[in-house]
C-alpha cells in the first residue's frame, strides 16, 4: 500500500516569497509543484487569482485580494518563472 508523504509546501525553499512596495513584511505562496490540487486546477482553467488564493494563508490572502490586475500579473509571472514554467504551460 502506498502511503502519501507529508507535503513539503511549508519549507522556505519550496515557496515563492514577495513583498508589497512600501512594506517590509514578506508573504509567500507554494511553488507550482507544492500547490494544492484545487489551486493547480484553477491555474489550468486560467483563474490565476483563484489558484493563488487557494494556496495562500490568511495574511497573504488579504494582500493578494487587494492587488490590481497589473500587480497580480507581475506577481504571477514572477511566481511562474521561479516555479520553472512558461506562460504556455
């Protein structure tokens, strides 16, 4: 019987960190490989904000909800690059 191991999504090296301009607080979300399945499905359906929000904790989720479309696009592109994926994937 296969036993599913504990997720490694919380380890710093498996997370994408970011800051909002004007703040010293650092937020993070898991890289693609460590996203919950619901987040991956949302990204595949091109619902980028939904995918990131599903992976975010409370404080990070609040910050993400306040981003503009332009800010979200920049964040998503940086996250995708660090996750090793291109826009076409």
